[in-house]
C-alpha cells in the first residue's frame, strides 16, 4: 500500500518497507549530499527508470488521493513536526520583510533576492536540523539541499516547477526518515504546502522573479503546477462548483480559502491584466473540461509530460540516498 511506503506510522508496527522485514522505523540510510546525475538528454531514461521517479510520483499521487473531496478548512491533526515546518516557513517569510527590494534600473529580478537567498543558504542546515528528530540529525545535510533548491535560483532570480518539485522532494524525504507520518497527510498539503505557496507568491511578487522555463500563455502557470493537481482533487464531486466556474472572479473570491486551485487562480488574477483567456490560455481550456476528476487525471498526465519528462527541468534535480538514481528494484 502506497501510504506504508512513504509514511511512517506512529505506532511503529506497519511503517516497514515492502521489500523485507526490516525494523519498521527507522529505516537505515547512508546519508549523502545529493548531486546532479542527469547531464545529457539520453540520461532521461535513467531518471524515468529510477527509484527517485517512482518514489516522487508515488508521493504526489498518495497525497492527491488523501486530499480528495476535502476543504483546506476541514479538521485534521497538526503534529509537532508540522508546527516546526510552519515555524521554518514563517522564518523565511520574515526574512523577506527584513530584505526589502532595492532600487535598480531593471524591472524584473530584484537583486535583493540574492541577499535573502544567501541567508537561507547559510541557515538551511540548522533549519532542517530543528525539524528532524534527534536520532535523524545526520540526515540534515542531505535534506537541506532540497530546501535550498525549493525557493528559486539566486543567479537567474527565477522560479519554476523544478523548484516547486524540490519542495515536494523535501517533504518526501521528511516522510522517508520518519519525521512526517501517515497521519500528517492532510497537514502536509493544507498547512505546510499551502504556507510554502504563500511564501513563494510573496517572493515572486516582492523580488519580481522571472518564471523559469516559462511557456508563456501556453504553460499552465508561470510558476506552479502541484497546487492545481491537488486542488482539482479537492474539488472532485463538488455539489455546485464545476470547472467552468473557476474563471468567474466572484466564485474565486468566495471559495479561495477552501480550495488550493482557486487560491492559485486568485493569485493569477492579481498578477495579470487583460482577459483570462489571453493571459492563461491553458487554464481557460481546462475550464471547458466537464468534471474535476477528468481535470485531475489530465493534469497528472500533463505534469509528467511537461515537467518530469523535460530535460531542462530534470537536469537540475539532485539525487542522494533518499531520492536515489538507482533503478527501481524489480
């Protein structure tokens, strides 16, 4: 069962790997600093056959199933680790306030972002150590790499779906080492990922970050993808809201606090001017799909094709002991 592979259970009797009867928790890893493994287009086959690809997609789909038909405002457990993650994200948020944009001739890519990023670069390992249980502190150097990769590129001052994926990998790694557990599923998306999204929106707005690898109006969104997948899952079988409604500003304003999909549409409406069909053509097309379950299935296929199978995105991925480039075990 997917849950058991990606989430450790707090009672410790069913969090074991499905390969053999290892002790359920902790699983043993030889932690290492992750590095790039996909340097040429022919390496993409290695990525698609890897344990990393299987683990990553499994994690995304497990969470997709977990949030189905649930509102952001529903009740769920908030564990100590989740509270620590929220505190960490609040710290990143505070650093934005402490690092205002500078006056510069160029409208985009405010260089104050580099000052903000340098702070994270310096503090990332300590931030991650504070989240991990004491017996897992040795995992901090490996997991911290994904946190640093999750907030954009300090050279180009851009942000895209590869950075977003790094944050999902960061969360997946926390599950693998037992810091996050099976019962944290809803809080992972509704609390942690939602807060991450708000911090990224603030970064993008404050420092006028460029979209990384943007496809312009033909892309789904300049910056994000995962909240559209999970957000469409939340809306499956909704009694009144259909895909055609999300292009109506009144609907978005009324329901954005309950649904991640509409939260993202609200941000697009704030950032872009002109007719929705012109600035967000792909989303406009999606609004014509008859049901949310079809939207959800289509977005998962699109995510694989447009993000996970694109060399310009995957060449930046880093692999270690937790996200392994080794082929999936038969």
